[in-house]
């Protein structure tokens, strides 16, 4: 089978002989270092993707992808028209009205919280709080029953459980002939407790029936409409499209507006970690340079003979670049394979280590994400492989150039 001369000789040089076994050992070390570096980078990127995905899932499970609201403290004008307009948009998969009230809750202890009035038939279309109930019932939020569902941490702060009563103090002042202006106070029965795994919601959110919330807030309709979109990353253009369709009396915001800094910080941290770990790959590639320089020195006589037989400097460069690139490709192949397998099985491996050692890496008492998540992204794997290949290719240039500059007369003088 025909093979180019450069490829044939380059592959021959990769096979160790008795007198250059040390060079073969250095070559093996280079492959191992590149493999470990690629595997570590893929694993770390997968873990960061996993944390990012978990945070997005938990945050977006409680907030909406987009929100249509009216003026602050007032209900949405003609909210039925607004509901129909947003539902007609092909990118909107669900819509649910709500009433939000900043309140003060009292039981055995007291705490401030956001009380959200919801429609239990429509709310599951825009959030998944109903899937995170740990006690009680989400469907208990019916009109007139004055029930409330609390986040787990909020219930602990108040010292209540399902069946206990909570007093909700709403800062809507009502005139009293004897006592003057008084806040509205209403007693609720705790009918459920949810746990989203995010402190923002578990310690600061309570749910009640929307019609009960309208009575508490003194409004004649919902204060906003929460939307579920087909693509959360397309929220900005969809929001502008809805704002144009609804008019200026409505304000359309997205999850990016309320949590943009948070997710931008995660994205920046991921990019910084990628750059730092790429330097580890660069350090591993230095072994490749050392190996090739030793090989060039060892093959001085062979290079001189090839030059006298008519090989060009470019051909000599190609021979040594083949070996360097081969070492890089083998290291990349092993690194991508092992890194992908490790990322895929990492949660199970961590659980096995925790069970074996009795040490909990992410304690549920401290962290809201108690398991090490991992999400393998083939886009990241491709970038890691390409960057490592580029480093390996660049590492071959100087040794190959030195080989091509070999003078046959000087190299064969003492042979």
C-alpha cells in the first residue's frame, strides 16, 4: 500500500529500538500527560456545566421565562386581552396570571416573604413547584379556603408545619375611625411545604390562591402574567416581540433581566477555568518538545543520509512532525475517551467514594446542591480536542525545523 515517505519514516521512528528505549519512554510519558490533561479538562468542564444546568433548572423552575406586568402596585390592565395576546405567540408554551404581595409572616417566629397568588390550574404550565412538594398538597390552594404553601426554609424560620396557622401582614393600609391606618392582617392555614433547592425561593416564597391574593392586595385582577417559552435563550427577542404587540401600558421582562449577572458570573468562571486548564495541557505538551529534541539528536546520522539521498528540508520536517502529531492524537484519543467516561459516571463515582470513606463532599445541611452534577457537552469536548491538537502541532515545529537544518557533512563526520 502506498504511503508518503514522510509518513512511513515518521511511523518507523515511533517504534522503539534497543538503543532508543529512553526516547520511547519519554514518548509514552508525553502521551500519558496529554491524556491526563485532556481528561481533567473535560471532567472539570462537565462538572461546571452540571452545576450551571442545576442552577438554571432550579431557578427557572420557580421564576418564569418571561413576565408581563402592569404599573407597580396595580393590576394588569385588561389582563384577559394580554393573556390572549401572549398565548397567540408561537414561542409561548404556557401562561399563568399571578398576584405578588410583599408581606410579613408571623407564627412562632416572624419573617418577611414574598406571597404569590397563583391559579393552581395554570401555574404548572409555567413552573414546576408542584413537583417539589415535600409535604401537604399543592392543589389545596383553592379559592376561599385561605391556605398557604411555604418554602421549606421559610417554614423552619416560622416554626410551622402542615396544619399550623400563619398570620400574613400585608402593607396595605386600611383606615379605621378609632385607630387610624392599619395594615391588613389575615390568618392562613399551612397546607403544604415545597423545596426547590434554592435559598431565594425556599426561604422567601409563599403561595396562596390568586383570588385570595387579590382581596389581600386590594386589586381587581392579577398584577402580572408569567410565561413559559419554547427556548429560554430566545427570551429577549420574544419579549421585544410581545412588548410591541401589547403596547406601552405593559412591561415585559425576562429571566435574563433578573438573573443576568448571576449566570454571566458562572459563564465567566467557566471560561477562566477553561483557560487555566488549557495551560496544563500546554505544560504537558512541553514533554513532547523534549522528546522530539532528543529524537532529532539521536537521528542525526539518519537525517544526514536522507539528505544525501535527496530528501528536502520540508520532507525532513514532515517526518518529525508526523511523530509529534501522532503522540498528540493518541493522547487526545485516550483523554477524550477516559474524560467522557469519567464525566458520564462521575456522580456514581462520587457516591461510591462517599459510601466508602464516609465523607460527604457536598453536605445537604450546607449546600443546596448536595450531589456533584456532571453534564457532558460535546461542544466543549470538541474545543478541548482541537486546542490540544493545535498545541501538539505547534510543539513539533521547532524540533522539526532543527532537524531540517541538519548539515549532512557535519553529522556524518564522526560516523
